[in-house]
């Protein structure tokens, strides 16, 4: 298990370019199984989860060639479905949350799919009912072996249908869209997720020959086609990494420019951090964050305490609530952080409290943060990263703290952030990776 030794109290400066979007990568890379033609994907992040998914595709027989630093060529011409029956598949797929994204393409093209209960972050219940109920509505039969934790789906006769999703699940919507693009007839998906990454997947599928209406809305209409072709696709920059860099700049009083941020695709992210008092200046498609000695949390018009909560798109993404929380610890003022979707995601605040932050964990979903306004610096401690986003939040806290902190289990951070120690060290951070 690797660790970071983080010397805090140093102001950073310079330019940083966000990696390709992790959540989009897991969707569009899974989609290469939908065609036997070549698919080129650019701006692929070099992170643990994405590399694990690519390795899984190679084991299935997909021809993969790395054509550039962050670009790949995929050809899924000869797929070995027998691999689904192996212990190796069971072991590898169980460690990767994104492995469930393979089910939709497997059902669409081959009419069958198997998957162990997916792994990933330990942030609370992450049910997959939306995926399988949707597959059943498309005509698939479904079996779950509770003892083995294994799902089996037979989708040899997929037919278009109407479905109203019980939640606007991003991965659920993506999986069902990929299954429906080759089902017979028309599929209508209401209460569909409409995140930019889901829009990117739909636009990619349209270029491959799929017929999809309503992209960007919560009502998708899909006309099934017999086959899809190859395409060329470029990932968006990762909005979660962009939000992380904004919080980092504020906490460390740093002057940072985030390059090529695709501001038009960030939704409420800039405005939410501005409500926390952080100054953001847009320069073309770059975000400039000047060094700020102090930043003050806004109140509502009637003077009541600001609430920052997550919501389905176009609301504020839940993946940035941990970053907003840690950023508020050194602001002036008070904010209520309300994490609605995952009941274990706020449990990392005990580490921040140990560092000297003033936080009241009201219940598993809500935390009140009373900002220190830099009157008291956070202190260094040893801590363990419980999940990707909490891990980076703790890294941000450590970079702003006095002394040297140690963060264990940084493999969690590596799952979602590309060479984060090297990239931040180029801005002046002092992070040592200890294997």
C-alpha cells in the first residue's frame, strides 16, 4: 500500500491542464464492444480505473493499441464470450465499478452478459436495480446469485419499449442506451440522466450510426439499428478534477490557471465555488484563480446559512461535495453541506476534525462547516483515504496544513486522478510518494 508524505503551507502557482474525464472514459471505452470496426478515443486519462477496464477488454479479445500518450485505438472484432465464464473475469471485474458498463454493449451485440457485483468506492449503497430493471423492460431475462454475488442476463431478443427510470442514474442510463441502440424498434427512456458525459456517449453513438433524439434532455428516444460502425471520439476535461483544482487554489492561497476547462460544460460548478467566496476569472476557455488571503461564504438573501447540496444534472455533482466541504474549512462563514445520494461519503470529516477543522457531522448526509477564516491553520496528521474524492480532499487539506501529513491508501486517489503528485509538484507542491 502506497502513501503520500505531504509538506503543507506552501503556496502554489502556475498552469495545469485537467485530465480527460474519468466517468466519460468508462462509458465510451465500454461502447467499443458495440462494433467490430475500429474506434479511436483521445484524451484518455492515465488512471487506475481506466487502465483496469482497458485490460479487461484486452482479455475479452479486443485489439488495443496505444497511439499516443493519452490516445487509444480499439477494435472489438473477435470477442471471446467464454471469458465471461472464467474465474479471472470474476476476479478482475469485481474490483472495478465501471465493469458494469460492459453489460449494455454485450447484450446489444451478443445477446448475453454476466457480471460480478461491481467494486469501487466505499461510499454507501450504490444499487444497480436501475440497470437490470431496464434490461428486463427491453426483454432480457435476469438472474442474480446472491451467494456468489453474480448477475446473469440473457438479452437475445431485445425489443424497444417505454421505460421511466426510478432514478436518473448516469451509469444506468448509459448502460440502457447502449443496450437499446441495437434493440428492435423504438425505446423511450424518461427520467434519463443528461450529464455532459452521457451527452458525449450519445453523440459518439450517433456518429457510429445510432439514432438517438433528445440528447441533453431527460427524455431520450432511440430507434434500434442492425449494426454500428467505428468512429473517432475525444473526451471532455474532467469536471471533478477542475473543481478539485479550484478548491486547492483557495485552500493554499495559490494563483493557478486551469487550462482548456470547457467552461461551457461545467454547469453550476463555477457558481457554487463562487458562493464559497472563491474568485474565478474566465479567460477564454481557461479559469484563472488569483491568490486570496481570505474568502467569505455567501448567505442567502434573508441572511440564512448557505446550503450546498448535490443533485442530478444540471444540479451540483455529488463528486465535488467533499471538495466543497474541505474548501469551506478555511473560509469565513458557515455552510451546510448536504450529501443526498451516498450515506457514507461524509464520514471522512473525522480526519478534518482531527486536523483542527470546525465541523459538525449532523447525520450521515449532512455536515455543518464553520470556517476558520485562516485564523487557525490546519495541523498535519496521519490519515487514510477512504475513497477517490475524499482522498483528494484530504490531500488538499494536507497541502494547506502546517507540517508534514501522511496519507495512506493513495491507490484510491490513483483510481481517479492522473499522476496527481507529479502534476501538483510542478506547481510547487511538496508531495513524496512512498511505496
